[in-house]
């Protein structure tokens, strides 16, 4: 019987690539999304992957959402916490709502989502949780105190939960992508991209969402039980941690 994988933020960008790769690897996949109904329905039509709409920053919404996924698709064996937002600003100009939105969505969602599935995983003696952090959680980034703090927090969360869950057959790992060729990065002015970002990447190019997806498939596999509490950097050599 195929294992069930749930991907948050799973209908666009890196999340969509992850969902497709997991499906290709033989998983039954469910994709969560927050607000873009048009993109979600297009993704569903193209892939046949069922989509579920809820706000991962809300514990109650996550509880109801996971309940629906498990009723329609099955108990979640693999959770990929990918959903995230940016609200960039230098700290001396940052508004409280910019801080709170990013912390709640990017970091709070790890608790909100993992809490819904961890008991079932422990009871079944198998689980895989993969958290999509960021290079900016490792090294920090100008104008992103909120985002960098959240993404660094994801790494700490990963290491702690990995220790708690190891004896139960549940692994917890983080992936830290560098600059990936998604809508978010494509929105960066071409001049900034070419002069300020690409020169810092030793391989000389952006990463592709599919390259991050391959990392997830590896960590999610039954055969990857030795990997837990790890932080996998996928940034083209831009930062070594």
C-alpha cells in the first residue's frame, strides 16, 4: 500500500515540484494551499493530486485540514512543511504585523502541522517529517530579520523533534535551499539578480525546484531511516554550514 505524503504550500513553486516528485516516486500525495484557488485547481487538473485549502498559521485550521486529508487520502506517513511567506523590511521599519505573519506562517506552522500527525506516526512506528528551511536561516539576510529568525527556528525545531521521535521510527530533517528559480526569485529585478545574487553562487546559476524535490524524496524514503536531525544545504555552494 502506498504511503501518504502531505505537502504544505504544495501547489506552486518548490511545493508543487515536491508534490509531483513524491507522486512520481509512488506516494499518495495531498497538497495544501492557502489562497490561490486558480493555481490550485490548475495544479489539480494537471496532476490529479487532491488539493486542500487551509491556513497553516492556524492550529485549528490545521487540525481540521489534516482530519479531512486523512479521511479522504489516508493517515499521513510523510509531512513536508514547505509553506512560507515573506514580508521583508529592515527591522527599524518593520511593523508588528510583518513580524507576526512571517513567524506564525513559517515557524508556527511546523508546530501546527507536526502536532496533528506526530501521534499517529509514533503509534505506527514510522514517519517522515521534512521541513523546508532556507539558506537565510543559516546565514541571515539583510531586510529579513523575521524570515531569517523563522527559518533558523525551523532548524532548531527539526533537531529537537528528531531527538524526541528517533526511537519511534520517525525521522525529522531540514532542507535549506539557496536561491531557487521560482516566482519569488523571478520577481527580483534582473539587474539585482545578475549583479548581486548570481556572482555569489559558485555553480553560477539558480537552483531549480525539482532539485529541492529530489532532496525531499531521498529524505522521505523508507530506506533513509539513518538520516534524522540533519540539515541538508542545497545552495550551489553559496554557503557552507
